C-alpha cells in the first residue's frame, strides 16, 4: 500500500525533522519488502535454469522487467545516507544503517551503484569510525558488518574498500567470544569481500581473517559451519596455479578439514564404543545379580 501511495518522500522529511524512530522502522520494513521482492524474482528465474551459473543477460533483463519497484528508491537513497551520516541518535542510526543494508544495485539511483555513493559521500570514513572499539553498540556494529558486504557489489566498490582501513578494522572483531549471529555475518561479509581481487588480497595479506575463518569449521552452530565451508571452498578455488594445483593456503585448508573430519569420526567411534561398553557392563551386572540370587536361594 505504501509503495503504491508513494509516501516515502513525506516519511523521510518527517524523519529528518523530528527523528521519528517508529516511522524510520516503517521505512526499513519497506526496504526489506523490496529486497524480498528481488529475492523472490531471482528464485523464480534460477528455478527455471539448471544452475545459478546459467543466469545470463536475458535472465537479468527479465529480472529488471519484473522488479517493478526498481526505481522506487531512486530519489531517496542519498537522503537516507546523508541522514545517517549526520544523526547522533543511536536508535535512528541503527534503523538507517539497517535500511541501507537492504539496498542492492537495483535500488540505486538510475545509472549509479554503491561505488558512486562512496564517491559522493564519506561512507568509508563513516564506517571506519563506527568500527573503532567502543564507538558503537553491538547491534549497530552487526548492521555495519552487513553493510560492508552489501556495498561490495562491484570491482570498483571493492577497490575503494580495499584502499581504506575497513578490512583491518573488521579483523579486530574476530574472537572466540563473539556470538553465532555476529560470526555468521562476519563470514558472509568475508565471502563477499573474497569475490573481488583487491579485497581478497587485502584479506589474505593484511589481516588475520583467513585463520579465523578456518577456525570456525569446528563451530557447534550448523549455519556458521556451512558458511565457513562456502568461504573455504571459495579460497581453494582462488588458490590454484595454472595447472590447477592448490597453493600453501589451500593445503592448510585441506589439512584442517582432514583434521576436523577425523576428529568428528573418532569422537563418533568413541561414543559408540562407550555405548556398547555400558550395555555390556549392564548385561554383566544383571548376570551377576541373577547368579547371586540363585545362590542365595
């Protein structure tokens, strides 16, 4: 209903004037709605192809034709970014960044992308400042991590991210004590950064992210393990020479996988042995009890 009435301009004007957080939540939900629309259209397109690799120019034109809200955000992306840069209200900032996280390249102003927004606004320094320890609350940090992955949607944007200190700042948030949700988003963002040469090289050479990703293969959380495997598989593909042989990083990944799988197998075997042993001991105890009872009688 809101999309048809085109109320967004008046919504944003009121938010700028009064920092209306509830109204900003409405705007964020609208952005989530348009992002979900894109996901549904892409799912329908991929359902009619053999694999995601079969999506071609014709499929993309079909997507653009079916995504009727493609230009709904055209005149408002800059307004939302500018408001996020200027606000001191942490709750409003959370909703603003959360809204930006829902924007894809198809929501950008006509003919522009996230790289153009980075050139137009000081987004890199804004993100760097929020990543300084103690500068933002954890829920805002989570949205910032998601935003970094969303912004990295082209080689140009990746080059701008790699030229900043963002990847090195992110490196400081890896740790054993982070929750599964935060770890999952760190992995998702790392995956997107690894898709482009500049950010991938920054991750490999100037951060500790790769070793942290490898360590997540032993996570108790299934979603974290699955995302870790995706990241490691991507790293393996890029760490190959012209003959297809893996390099030192690939060997380390393969060895760690082998260690983890062996550990899981040994653990399973030990558990089975303990179950069989406990059953055997129970049977022995039962036999002894029967013998004692018979002797007593």
